[in-house]
């Protein structure tokens, strides 16, 4: 059996790990891995960059080995002499070192062929195999795993060709470090990428005038500690029971009732919390840091459903999915991916002392030759010298997705099929491609952000790693 793994970030390395284990049972398995040189073994998210760019999960939640939860924490202890590393937050670059080391171990164990080139085309053959081409080469494989990592950034203001626009800020030690002293920098977005821009400029470029723009004018929430507990209502057992009784679907209303009951079980009122907090605002940061309990409970409830969130999402009707996106997604997104308290304290300090400015209701950006005019709805227009795109990845794909030639080919030839809520369509939980032209393609798997509309909200290392195991095991089920 010949296996191709395209992309060597978290997903690709996780798939490699699983095929390395399978090879011990079936030595005839041959593995070939593909990936560009710059991010081979780290992916974009964990490439070498400034040490102040932290992960948003503690070490104990970041193992590349599902059956060994402490693997990354142990690695930090062994390589950096860390004491009690489990609950600490470490630099993404350090995590990239860990990923790279594990990848190299599995490459050696599997005797994998390494091709440091980008795959140009994937085409199904009538016999169920797949022909891959790359740089004047082609080869036929029995199994393909598409693990191409993060999708391109959104570009809502069409700034990608402007010399003063940074379309992708990573690695920041190469992009933001080169900005001229004293420049005014507009950061588009207030999500986790914007938090990383803050971390970098706060630590290394305090001379820059940093202005954050978004429609809401608020960031994500801060991680608030709360006692560990198991959910009583939002559980896998409840989901399975309700689905059996109601033809496989669960109304969004029922989920909201379960969520409210979970909070009430811990003496937290969702309605009162929403009245008290504008999540991610300056005032909310102050309240969170002074009294973390309520938001901490909400975050714990949401963390507890991490491994069943795909089940929750797939049980909703299409109408309820659209309702969730329209009415609840923004609040859910601010709460589900918080950042460490130390970063929150720094953001609040910089905000209160006017080291940063944060504006809401950005309507448009007008390009000048060497600067930009930010058109505001509720404030005077603001001039900036440079713009950093922190709007997040564009999850919606089509045959016009020019930034990724391989993805464009697969969509254009109807091998992959776009999903209404982002990415492409796959089966759950086996991640096999659902093709408009070829039907379900059992041995063609897709992983990571490219299935964000199906594996909704599950971008953590642990979810990607567990999914890789399920996908590979499925290949051997008749």
C-alpha cells in the first residue's frame, strides 16, 4: 500500500504517526510525505518566530500523541529544564521544535520518502488509486491525505498588492520587525492573530503606534480559571439519546437549553453574564481579571464539549446552523478560543495607558500611495502608514481559490466539493472526501482547517491528532 501525505504541519505529522504505527503491523506500507521547505515540520502556526508569541493552550493540552497526554509537557521538561510544565503556556516556536523532533522520529521509523515540493495535481483513477504530479514527476498512490494547513487570509479591502500592506504577518520577526521607527500601524481584526501582533509590538516594537480596527471593537476573552467538572447536560450520551428519539436531529433551542442548565448548575446565569459583559471589551477585561469565576465556568463548559462539538454541529438542521452563525457565532467565538491571563493584563494595561487604540465600526479603507485612510462609521477617519491583515483565514473555498493551485484544481474538476459553512465536504468521523463527481472516496482523506465547516470549531492539536487516528484506522475497515 502506497500512502501520500500532503503537508507537514500538525495534521500531516499526526497522520504520519498513525501510518508509522500501521507499518509495524504491515511492513509493506510505503509512505511519501510532501511539503514546502519553509514550514515543513511545523506548519505556518508553529514556525520559528519571536518567543513572546505564545500558544493559547497549556502544555498538557498540546500532546502530539493522543495516548500520552503529557508528551509535550515532558518534552519541555527534558529539553528546557521546565519544572511543573503541564499548565504553563509556551512559545509557538518551542512547540514547532517539538513537532519537528517527533516528525523526524516517525520519518526514520517509517523510512518515509520525503519530497520537499508542492503537489500540483491529484486525480482519481478508475481503479480507485490516485495519480499525483509535482515538478515534472508523477506517481500513483493507494491512499491520499490532504493536510495543506491554514487557508489564505481574507482580504476584504483588496489590499494584498499594496507595498505597505502586510497580508500575512507570520513570521513577525521578518514582517513587523522591518517597519520604520515610529510608524502608525493599523491592525485589521481583533482575533487571535491580532493578539499575536500585540504581543510582538508590545515586547519588541513599542515605538510603533498600533491601532486595532474591527466591526466590534473588542477582542477575544481571557482564559479564566475555574474548578474542573464534567458536564451534566451537554454530553455525548444526551446527544445520542435525543438523536435516537428525534430522527437524528437536535434543535438549536435544545442545545441552548442544555447550555443554560449547565451554567445554572454552577449558579451562573447566562442572561446576567451577558448583561454584565461586552465580551472582549476593556471593561470586560477588568471584570474578568478581578472576578474570573462566571466566565471561567462558561469556558469550562465549552471546553468540555470539545470532543463532541462535531456531533453537536452535525445534528443541527441546516436552518439551525445558519441561525447559529447569524445570532450566536460572534459571542461563541469570543468565548471558545481565549488567550492567557498574562497577555490579557498586558493588553488591558496598554489599552488603559493609550499605548494602543481600539476602534469599532470600520467601514472601508482607502488606499493612498504610501498610506491608508480608514473610514469610520462612528469616529473621524484615521490615517495609518501600514496595515497588518489580522482578519483571519478565509474558510470559504471555490474553483477561483487562486492562492492554492492544488485546491483550485481539485475544486475546478469537482473532485472536492465546497461546504456551505467553510472548507470542503467530508464524511464524519472518517474524513473521506465527498465528491460531486466521484461520490464518497474512502481512501482520500482531508484534515485540518480545510474541513472547518464540517469539523466545526475543532482546530486544537488534540482534535486534529485524534481525527488522524480515526481516519487512518478507517482505511482498514472493509
